[in-house]
C-alpha cells in the first residue's frame, strides 16, 4: 500500500511539472535587409492590402510570416540604410556574426560567391518545395554559379520612364487617345524636351544625378541601345573610351546644358521634385510605381495624373539597365534548426512573389508573370517588355559595385565640376581596367 501511495505521489508530481513547464522557445532567425525602416507605421499589420511601397510590403510580409509561425519561428529584422548596407553586411562576416538570411542585389553575388561566404541552396529548395523550373531562365542563371544556386531570385528591377501626364498634356505631348508621347529616337527626345521646356518653363526630365548611381544606369542603357558594351566578353577589360560611350555621355550633357534635364538632385530631392510637379518625366526604377500611383490618387497632388512606360528606345536596339533583388543565406549564420526555419522563410518569399510585385518590381516566376492577378495590376502591361530588354554587366563580373562607383564619379564630374568628357571617360577606362585586373 505504501509503495502504491509513493508511486501515486511521484506520478502526480511529474504531471504537475509537465503542466507548468514552459513551451519550447521559437527558433529565432535574423533577416538583414534594406528597403527602409517602417516598423512603427506597420507594427502588427498583416493585411497586405494595407501595405504600400517596398518597405511597407516587405514589413507586412514579415509580420504575416511571424504571425503564421507564432511559437515556431520568429524573424528578427535588421533594417539597414541602402547606402551603407554592404559595408554593414561585410562587417557581420568580419565579426563572425552574419545574419541567417540577407537580401542582396544580383550584381553583388559574384563577389560573395567567390569569397565562399554564401550557402548553396539546391538541397534546401528541394526540401521545402521551391520549383526552380518556374523561375524565368535569366533570373535562375543570375544566381547560379558552377551548377550551384546561391540565392532565391525575388524580382527584376529596371529604370523606367515615369511621367506626369498633366504637365505633358499642358505641353501638347499627350495624344487624342489620352496616351503620352514616348520618344523613339534621339531627335524626337530633343524635340519633345524643347517643346516641354517652352510650354512649361520646366525641365523635361528629372534625374538623381548627384551621388546616386542613376546617371550610370542611364549611361549604360544608352551604350547598350547602340549595340555597345561596357565590359569586354573576356571580363578583363573595360570598353568605356569608345564611340558608343562618348555618344551616350554627349547626349546626357546636351540635355543638361540646354536645361532639358535637371540632374543636380540627390535621390530624395529628385523624388520630391517629381512629386511637386517640377518636371515632366523622372528616370527612376520599377520600385516607385506603387508609391507614385498612390500619390496620383490624390487629385490635389501635383502628380494627380501619372503614367509609366518601359525606357524609350532612342537608338537601334531595345535595352535598359536592370538588376534584381535576391535572398541569400550567409555561411555561419544558421544552426540546424535555423537553417530549416530560414528555408521556410525563403519558401514563403517564393510563394509571395506576386505580393512583392505590387511594389512595381517585375516577378521572376513564370507562373506569376502570366497570371491575370499580376497583369491586372496598374501599369503592368505598359512595362512588360522590360523583361525582354533588361541588360546588365555580365553576372560573373566581380566588383560590379566598384565599377559602378568609378564610372559614376567620372560621369558626374562632367556636369557637376566641368571635367571634359574625354578626360572623364579615359579616367573611367583606366580605373575599371584596374578593377577588372584584380589590382583594385
């Protein structure tokens, strides 16, 4: 009898401990990203219909993932300013504390793959059901090195021709069908710019041409449209002191000199100038379509009428600068449980390619591109040809950020400090050749 009582007491104590024991903690993973910081604005928001712009949509997506995996996985976001992002990411590797998942531009991948800093994802994709056959071939190719996939493609983004149609109409550059006129040659561009300037007193084009790399993206686009290239096929030499490059830079400076393009702005000021109705067109990326569309919904706004198109083909070949965001798993950033949790997050981003495309970015899944849900989004039919015209420096080229910085400095020097075009392109050629040779 005493033995039975002892067993009963022991069993009761055990059950009591089990009942009061804390639940297993959720697996924490860190998400390192740019896109801005808007956690206060979207705190606890999980309804994607309420999200606007890159920051809003990625924040709500993350909130929604955390809500759906409550008690299982907790994503801790580290939002870093775009301008310092890669320096901060590099510092995490140096401190041996990299994040579990990080966003990255396609143009930066080659550097990190060559330094063995990223985890190959083939097996993880298979494990969680990410169908790589659904990716647009160019997107999959851009994240694949020596047969290994190192990132989840998330979008294609490119520069576009964003228009204030109210101002264009005032200048007589909107047809009877209500559609704005898009230049299809350099001569048409100059004629429209002159007509707009005379009618409104404002520059036809606004450009973030100070500090920001937008002028480099424009320059590259104009070179590619002539059939030229910036880096030779051997990836060892630049091709910047060339007739195509000189012609592209001459056009940029001609537009500025005549007052047809205002390029003195940094990115924030160029954005505000367009929203304030200070120019007819702004050269900016896919990422602002959602923001501009929201602004145009306010009829009291200076941008009360808005349209967008693929970048005009001004020379013989359709081409436009493009890049892409993707998600990577840094080496050393995850334990076994964290790897599984990170794989689920990547699958979640894959599943929400359509939601992300509300920003204005183009999806990288074939099934999403073909879907009515995507094509029925505002302005998407107007920019679809971008997927065929997108160009970039070859993906295997290392130090693309350094190449862009070197080129950007020299291009801006021609209209900000008066440096001669010839001297600027020769200096860019020399510097980029040095970078490509590995001498830095």
